[in-house]
């Protein structure tokens, strides 16, 4: 089997980018906090935003249960919960609820991870994928499925987590050069991200070239065929790691300012960075093990939350999690419904939404940077 030229050039380009990024020198504390200036919001307004975001998320989950190649009614769901539906609707809803749960939980996990990464890097364009975490998790999962096709769900989740942590360790260790530069971290992470995706393509083409379904599942992000067992690791990661991130909200607030202020106020900066990015890596790895590689959720969710409730992470984290859950749930529902019985992977739908938003953020960042200070 011939290896595509693009795989070779991407691997070579990623290695060169990492080498060049290692030689990059920090130009100084010129970075602005992610999200930019926002309007001052009252407490009543913030509570209203949380209530609306929660309502939208619940509505998105409910729509996900109703819509698909077979539409059901609210009464059918009530009967299914009571165990009194017929075989046809029982089969449909038994297959559908793990997909809806996977989309919701993975969206929340990616949004929390994205909020954390943006705070640590002080980069409004950062997300878990740009640090190589999603590619590392996907590479670990695809490697196991390629060489051990009958691996259990827990094994896939464990190897995905290991891949994410190894990728994170590689990026973090390579970016360290007498200190951690945010620019250098993002550049090396981007190189690791592209190199990891190229390695995933190489594994599939070289060792399993006829299993294109697996490639689409991991590279495009899909909830197809998900089971309750595959959803459980994401739920556990959210229950364990989200409170830890929320507990570090003060440190995240300080890290968005500069490197000096946290140290003056007694924050152990490097240890806090390492723990925060480690939590983001674990959240991302479990999300990737459940739904594959889905981009832009960790970018769009935190930005929208900051625009609504301000920059303090005690307010941003819950709103970002709700918005991320709603975004992936709606994307998954749309992909299952618009061309049913065929399906569009949820990752492609989020990319259609996230790409123009990313371009707009670049334009706004450039316009803001050009303004006199």
C-alpha cells in the first residue's frame, strides 16, 4: 500500500515547525487576556444567562431524543422510561440515548478543557486540539483498534487517555526552555497536532486500508454506535475534574493577566499550569474516546461564555460547559436528521460552525492589535 504524499510532508513539516518553535524567543508580556473587554453584567443578568443556557441544553438533549431517522413523540419517551413501549420504539430509543448522552457530555468536557487551556496560554485562539491533546488521544485509540481490534471500551478509553497525556507531556516538555512561553507552547502543540493526525492516517492506510469507517469515526467525530459503557468514562472525568478546575478558578483568573501577578500573590505558577493542563488533557481524552476528534467546541464555548457573563472563571466555566453540551448535541442531532437515514458526523457540523467563527476571531484580534494603546 502506498503511503499518501500528504502524510509524509505533514510529518516532515510538523518536525520542522517544532524545531523552529523550540528556537522561538518570547517577545515579552504582550498578550491580552482571552476574550477581550466585555460589558459589565449584573448578577441577575448572569443568573438569567445560566438559566437560558441550561434550558437550551435541556431542549437540545430532548430534541436529540426525538429526532433522527425515526421521529418519536414525548409520549413515546415517557412510555419508554416506564418500560411500556413496543419493540420498535424500544430499539430506537435504546440505541439513541447513548449517542445523545455522549454528545452532551463530550461537548461539556471539551468546553471546560478549552476554557482552561485559553486561561493558561493567555491565547484567545487556543483550544485542546491546538496543543496536540486531541490528536494524541485519537492516535492512541486508533493504534489500539488497529492492532487489537477486539479491545474493550475501557481499554480504548485508557489508551486514549495515555495517548493524550503522552502528547501533552511531549508538547509541554519540548516547549519548556528555562520557562514556559505561551507562543512556543501553542506553536509546538500545533505541530504535534498535525503530526498526530498524519500518524493516524498512516496507521489506517498502512495497516488497515479498507476500514474507512474507523477513519471517519475518529477523524470526523461521530456518535454512531455508541453504548452506555463508552459514555461512562466521560461522565466520570467530568464529575472528578470539573470540580477541581472550578476550585482553581482564582488561579485561572490570575494566569490570564500575566506571569508576574500570580507569583506576587503566592501562586505556584508552573505547578498550577501543569495541573490545569493535565486536567484539560484528561477531559479531552475521555471526550475523544467517546465521540472521536471534534474541533472548535473548546474554542467557541469559552468565547461565547465570556461575551455573556464576563471573564471571571467562576462564571465562565458553567456557562461554557452548558454551551458546549448544547452545541455538540445540536450538531449530532442535525447530522443524524438532515440526510437521514444517512448521517453527517457531528465533527463536520461543528467545523462548519466553528470555521467562520475562528476566522472572525482572527480578524477581530488583528483589528484590536492595530488599535493604539
